[in-house]
């Protein structure tokens, strides 16, 4: 078992999208707090968004109101920009980094392998918290879900995947999970390699991943954990597009806020 | 373990709704075949429907074209009708009985405890096949799902239940399962009593339940089996409306056509 090995790492806050931005702001508040609150240097990365200025301004305003004095949005729109020293330095000197929603392929295709990305990884390994909502959540894992079919039954070809940022190994994240009926694509992803832990995060809900590989749920909805370790049969390798999936003996956990999960030992944490 | 005890019983065909009626008609053809094909006396019960005449005529036409000479629709619209000897006799003398879709509460509130229902139970105990699609599927179990909230995240008060026809014990059926994103309400139903087996049947898909308590999947989509027997934690009894569910250690099987499930021993059947 090499899961969550000996690497030194920081914190991740993986948000299922549509987090509360006008009420209690529980999730964003927690992120600001872990980032260092008054001492924080927050960087918002809007690479996923097609309207980066608006989205960046919105989060800068929210975090400012939450008491963060030093918060800046980096609206990186090209790989050249992502290779600029100034950008990499801003990231390297952050105490918290926040990825907005949009399209996860924009994040990885703009940032993958650039100086910005190296700075991000380094910051993370030094204990900085990296948060991402929606597309920013999906992009965190080694392999990420980039799309699914409109058919909600689990079938061949109903999930598209691509290489993610790799901050979290051996996990696949899906977001807007219950709200967009995404069980089928998580099932497909886990069937493809049952060693992968499938984590479906509902809207206004987040997992806070600690360096020891445990996570805790915050927010207002649920987190679905699909553990394929005991799967003893699947037909996924033989499926042609549209053919129905089979997968037997997966383990399913529905976690409400306050509960957690030990990803190393694959066990729910009740307190 | 009293599951599927010593009762003598017949066959059930439980269809997730929207079964193919114009192409191969795989599911309806199978029902006609088991009912005795040329020798069959089929009875279509349209009690669930608010437009019984149209629905009844449609199925009579389909089954006639499939080679059934003796097929009749009983458009029972009152409990008085359901207590008529002629109705009970038609049911008692059937070799196959088919419940159409509509509203499962119409089925149980019109038929529950009537002579028609007694005749149905007796026919079933004598080996007759009872089929139901959509509402007709939901109504088969001891306790049936009658509705759910529009919120697709599993939360307190998101599932409504009522007493069903009781042809299948210790199982809860949900239909149009993946197509209508109904995992949340099946999770709630199973959390309420983890001994209950949750069976979610997709559209154009059916389970054929044999007298020995095994079922096999036919059709074009999948059947989701949610087994709560190993659940070691749930907060369901404490949930107020809208509060998120927790349930740990459920077992999940996704069954494609050709696979089966042994309900007595809670094991998938691969061939």
C-alpha cells in the first residue's frame, strides 16, 4: 500500500461548488482561518473561469470582508503568464491558495508543468492550504473527471477523465455531486480502477484534507465515498459505449458534516 | 433470518418503468412467455393510472401482438369494483397479471384488502407471475416509496413511504432509478432499516424474481442493489427535515443485464 506515503504535504480544502458566499460563509471562513486570517496572504487563481476578472473580484471582496488584508486574484490566461517569475513568487509566498470554478481542463492545460504549478506544489509540500471549488476541486487529484454523458445510468463511455494537478493521490473527486446526479460517473471511475477512492462532494459542502490523509466534512450537505477495494467483479473493461456497467461489492459511505474519513485505512471517522 | 421464509410463491417481474413497447419488447415478451404464451390468460390491472382506458388498451394491443389470445384489462376504479366476484375470478384464473404505471398509492388504496387483492395473492402463491412497471413495480414490496423531495442530496424527510402490496418482503423498490436520480431516497429508505434491501431499477430494465428469492436482470440498463446489512452508523433517527444523512458501510452492487442477486444470502450472481 503506497497510498499517501511519506511525502510531506499541506492541507487541501476540496469544495463541491456553490459554497455559501452571502450567508454564514462557513466554508470560505474556515479557509480564511486556516490560511492565517489576519496574517494570511491569499491568492485566488481564476484559471478555470472564462470570466476571470468578475470571479476574481468577487472572491477578493469576500475574503477581504472576512478579514484577510492581503488577498490577490491571479487571472492567469496563458502558459506564458503561468511561467512568469512574479506569478510564481506570489504563489510561493502565499499562505492560502484558492482555485475558483469553471473548467478543470483550463486549470491543467494552462498551469500544468509551469513555474506557477511548481510554486504551488512547493507551497503545498511546505504546509500551505490549497482550496478549490467545483472545477478547482475536480483538478486536485492525479486523475480528474472532466465530463460525463447526459445519461444518468452507469454505462460505457459515460465518464471522461484527464490528468489532474496530482495534489491528492489515488482519489477521484466529483463535485455538484447529488445536485447533478453524478453517481453514474463516479461508479465508472471507480470501476476502472477499484483501488481509486471515489469521493463525491455535494454543493456547499467541502472536505478538509489533513496531511495525515484524513479528511473531515464541513458545509450543509453530504459527501459520498465509494470504496472499490472489495470489488470482486466488474465488466468495465469490456463495455462498449452505451452498454450497462456491472460492479459488485463496492462499499458506500454517506458522510454528513462533522464526520470524517481515513483515506489511508479506508474507514469512516465518527468523531 | 426470516427473509423469504417458507411461503410458497410465484414469480415477480419488477420493471423500472419506460420498458420498450415498440422495438424488441424484450421485457414484455419475457413476461408473455412466462405467463404461458399461447396458453396464457393475461390480466392487465390499470388501477395506478389516471387514464386507465388508454393504458389498458395499449397493453392489450401489445400483448395480443405478442401472441397472447386471452388478454383483458381490468380498469378497476373503486373499491366496490375491486370487491366484485367477477373481477376476483378473472384475477384468480389468470396465468399472468400485469400492473401498469401511474401512482402506487392508487393501487394500494383501491385494491388493499379487497377480493381482487386476495385473488392476486392466492394466484401468486400458486405460482402465477405478477409483473408491475413503474408504480406497479413500487407497489410490490411490504413498504413502498411513494415520493421524495426535489433535493437530490440525502436529507431528513426526503422520502415518503407507505404500506405496499407485500408480495416481496424486506425489500424496497425504486424505479426510473438512474434516470430520475433517485439514489438519495433509496439511501434514506435503507438507513431507516438497514435490514431492508434497497433495489433501484432503471428504465427499460427489470428484475425477474424466482420463488427461491433469487432475481435476474433483463433489459437495457442497470439495477442498483443497496445492502445495509453491514451499516454500522447512521444518523437517520435524529434527522430533522433538510438535515444531511450519514450512513457508513453500506454495500453497493451495480448489476447489468444477465447478472442476478440472491436476496436470501445477499450475494450477486454472476451467471
